[in-house]
C-alpha cells in the first residue's frame, strides 16, 4: 500500500491513470520492489518512459532513461553533485560554484526529477544517493561528451579563491583526489596551485598530503610552492623527518635557481619545524638567514610571517622582552597579533588587570575566528593556561577539555593534541584526578615519541613523575 501511495503522491495528475491500475502496479512491484528512489523516478518521469517495457527496467535503466532526457548542463550538475560525495548541499552553496556552465536551475531540475533527493523536508537542500553517484560515475567513464563537458567546466572555473566559498574547495579537493576523472593535467595543476593554501588553512592536512605527494617526486619551476605545501602537511601530520627533507630540498633547489622568495618560504616553514622539535638554536639560525636576505627578495607577507615566527620563538623560550619588541613591530592588520598577545598573557604573571584584558581579548578572538576549529582550540588552550595561573582550576580544566575535544575531532594535528593532553593532565594532577591524568599522559607520551617532540615529551615525563610520586604518597 505504501508503494501505491508513493506512486500516486509523486506522479502528476495526468499520469495517475497508470498507477490506479492494480494489474500494472503488480507488474511494476515485481520488477522494482519497494525501492523508493526507483518508484519516484518512475512516477515523476512517466512521460519519458515506454510503459510497455517500464516494468522490466532496473534502477540503472531508469537512471539511463532520465539521463538521456537531461540538458548537458543538468548532466554536468549531476556529476558535480557526485563529486561533492552526494552530501546534502544547499542551493545557496551550489549557486556559489564559480562556473558559467552550470547554475542553480540545473540542480533544481535534478531535484524535480528525483535524481537529487530533497533532504530533511528542506526543499533548499539536496543530495545524491549512493546509487545515483555510482551511475553518473559510470556515465562519465564511458561518455566522451560528459568528459569534454567537465574539462570545459574546469577550464572556465573561476580560480580566484580569495574568500572562496567552501563548496569550491570541497569540489576541487574531490577532483584532485578522484582517480576516475580524466581531467587535463594542466587544469589539475592550476587547481592545486590555487587551492592548497586554503585547504591547509582549513586543516585538511591529510587530504592535501595525499594530493600534493605526486608533485614532491621531482621539483620543477612549476611546482615549487606545491612541494612546500606538501612539507607543511607532513609537518602537521607529525612526519617531521620527511618534512625536514622536503624543506631542505626546496631550499637547495630554489637557491640554485635563484628563486629567493620560494627559498625564504621554505626556510620559514623549516624554522617552525625546528621550533616544534625544540631545536631553538637551529630555528634562530634559520630565521637569521631569512633576515639577512635583501628586502627586495621578500614580500610583505613573508616579512610579517618572519616576524611572527620570531615572536613565537621568543615566547616559547621565555624571552618576553624580545617578544614585546617584535610585537610592537608587527602590523595591526595581522590577524594573529591578538593571539600572540594572548600567548604573552599565558607566559607572564597574571595580575587582575592582565586577567581582565586576557578575557576581553579571548572573547574578541572567539568572535573573529569562530569558523576555525584549530584557532578556537588554540584560544581555549591559552585561556586554560591563563586560568591555571590565576588558580581558577575548574575554568582551566573546562577550557583545556574543550580544546582537547576540538583537536580530537579534527584528528590532524598530533603536535597540538599531545601538548594539550599533557597540559590538561598537569591541571588534573593539581586537582588530584590522578587516573585521568595518567591516561592523558600515556597518550601524549606515545604521540610525542612518534613525532619526536622533545620539548613536549620532557614536560609530559615531568608530569608523569609527579603523578607517580602522588600515587606512592
């Protein structure tokens, strides 16, 4: 009965005559059963089917009949939805795909034909079933016209990713990760150039590590930035020895070729790696080398990032006077200036005035960076440390627990995760929650040994000894 109701409710007034015939319904039922997608396809698109043979059609044959009735732009829209993994997507998001070859009307048409399903009774959100995704992949692999259409789509895609909607990043990541797309190599290379920075900014380290690995086999003038990007992904994923080799290979290649800007970029990323490893002297030496390069070789962005790394290093080594001096030279337009200021508060002795300033600053940062889980986690880490200094243990535990939850959810920054586990364990020890602290320290110790975080591991081992003494006593 549910099957018949679906047919009648989905079909148009002119087509109901077909489905009010019980003999016809029995034939259809034996063919397609209760598959709701097949039912909707058949009922909604009755005018394009030959009903003498409709009862014998499989779901793929129903898709085939609908596909043949679509305009080329609608076929392309179907492929794009599949590349978005069929995930529920709003029409507003789809309207932001920067291409003149497909528009919102094409996606609406797929919803009207029940190729794309409306999600959660929200007519403005559509997605694809797995069977619909598989069918369009099959069509793409065997259909030269659709392959050419997608290459044209890539050719005319607006590559300007400044403030790029997330959907363009998701689409490009899928294009570059999918092994069945026959897209031209020059289009793929251009897409990688334009979007790898944004992908890393959104913490998609594992995805871009996979995408960029193909460009790290041999450095050339066309892929130097991509090799640097691959090294950044390696560093974030804790593959530190590999990251070191990647950055050094770029430094040497760029130096030989006279690409001094790329050399400075790679040296900057190398200094961050050395700081993570606790090799502060090595990091300072690298930063000094960048500082000795002529200003004409460096962009304003590189100069500001160089200054930021100087501040990070000064704060981590407790050289707070230098940190304050460097901070005063940092442009007020630099978005990370306030976070670095919060790091200062986490290092100094907290007065009532400083505590008030830190809370106000953290509130502002939460508003500014609410979209970024990694930045939000970092702010919570800093506020946890500040609250601990102020002996507000419960709030310190709350902030560090939120940070830990965010980092576990992302699962792509083992360095920050392990250090946060160790920091939270230290606070829990002070609150006499020793078993919880021990579990966190065991996890932190394992990660830090794997990624060779010597400084973090030393703190973790110290906290572990404190736990042991407390348990014995």
